[in-house]
C-alpha cells in the first residue's frame, strides 16, 4: 500500500433502512445524487477516501424500498476519470438511470457521443476532492458538451459561489451545484451565503441540489438546513433537485439515517407543487428528456 493510499481513510458503511419515511416519497421520485462502488474496481491514487463497497444492486434495493423510481449516478472522485463502474450500471438499467461522468476536458466528440448514447447527461467538476476536475476546466468542458445538452455538475466551496455567479451564465450550458454549495449552516452562517445561491439559481441554466446536510454542519439536528430549503423552495422551486447522497461517502462518524433525512426534507417542503418540482419534475426535465 502506498503512502497516499494509507492516508485515504476507509468510510463508514451506510446504515441499513430500519424504517420507511413518515410520509412516502412522491410517486416517480428521482434521486439526483448517489454513488456506487464495485469491489474489484481500481481506485485512484491519490484520493481523499477509500469507499465502503456499495454496489448498483444495493442502490436498486434501497431505491425500491423507498419508492424511488429513477436515479442519477454521479462519478465519485475515487475513480478519477475511469467511468467503467458507472457505465456498467447505466448499461444494466438504461431506463432507470442517467449518469454524470468525469472526463478529460479535451475528450473527443465521438467519445462524448458514445457516453451520451449510454445515458450520460453531464460532467462533474470537483474542487473539494483529490481526483476531481478543477474549476479551470469549465470553459473547455462546456464547449465540448454544449451540443449534447449536457450539464456541468459542480462540487465547490462557498468562497467560489460569487465567482461562479458571474462566470457560469456565459458558458452556454446548464449547471448544477452539489450539496447547496457546501454553505456552512452553524450559527446562522447560511444567511450570508443564501443570496449568492439564489443569484446562481436566477440564471436560466442554474440548478441547486438540496442534499447532504451533514456535510454543512456537525449539529445532529442540521439547524439551518430546513430554513435554507424553505427559502429556496419559495424563491426558485423550479431550480431545485433532491438527492440521497447515498451511501454517504467520506464520513467517519455520525452516519445519517436515510429515512430521517427524507423526513426532514419533506417537512421543509410542505406545499404539494414545490415537492413535485423538487422530487420529480425538475430532474425529469434536466436528465430524462431523452
């Protein structure tokens, strides 16, 4: 084992579902953010974590139990630009899955077209993990994916949000911000970041994932998360996406309960119309138009 590998700690396993959410998910719910891992797939070096194995069959069982009809499989940083595990999952469930890959910014259009036929609908930029593409790749990637109608999926830090609000609209592609842009929730810090997120969503192509509150605060009750969700649901209900972030990688304590996460999300989105937008319609338009 290399030094880089030894410094990539093993994630906790996800918790099995011991109950269902208090209120069932809307029929047709789409999970827009999850990862899968295959036991024998080579891992990237260096990397930020070593995943606990959770396969596409595991996610299908998870989704079936919760009533999730379709999903968007996101390439994890630990596989770098090797999208084989993702591609195999798309091939196994072509009607149920779409994918977000990580590719070289100079990838040939014929390769992008091949991935498109397999169900890929976007490219991920990840500035927070080893093995991810940098923000400087956005312009080149946008030029390559524009004709295919793909989106850029961005895992960024809060201090990059203001810069993005000015840069992204000029790229000519739709873009999706992972995990609320990682804005901090503790002590009401979210209030200073919320307007910048709303400016991103003001753009015709700008979308935000309401995912992973445990990445935004260490408080068990996720104080502030519901307030952010309610504010965004009131101002931009057509620009929000729900995702499970299953199997909750890069956690070494306090593994969340999925039914609890869904309960909290549904409590924060009380009106029927925004709920259908967030759980179904926005994702359907963005990823399943063809």
